[in-house]
C-alpha cells in the first residue's frame, strides 16, 4: 500500500496499491483522505484495474477551478512517483 501526501488540493492524502498482471502495473484500492467525497469515490472506482500508464495519461493536468492541480492530477503525480 502506498501513501501520497497531496499538495494544493482539499484531499490531504491518497492511499493506493499497485499490482502486476501479465507484466503490466495496475491500480487498485484507491482511497482519498479528504476532498469532495462523491468525486473522489467516483475517481477511485473509475481507475480500479486500469494500468498505471492509462491513469496517468487520463488524469495528469486536470485542474480544479483556478487551482493548478486537482485530486485526479495528484493521483497521477502519485503514480508517476512509484513507476
């Protein structure tokens, strides 16, 4: 289980796990600590079983309002740090 401390978002941490299937790293058990509960639950369910690369490609660069980042962007950053 990985733990990532976010910056610039309402969520303070992201907990997640990565497993390997047929030589491909995939994401599971994503949990945001804080943040917009419905949105973070939705992101967690949507990325379940996706490859790390696919999650990063889809979520990197998403902004929240006028903030330079977002909870999905922070998840992408977290995954890039453990690749």
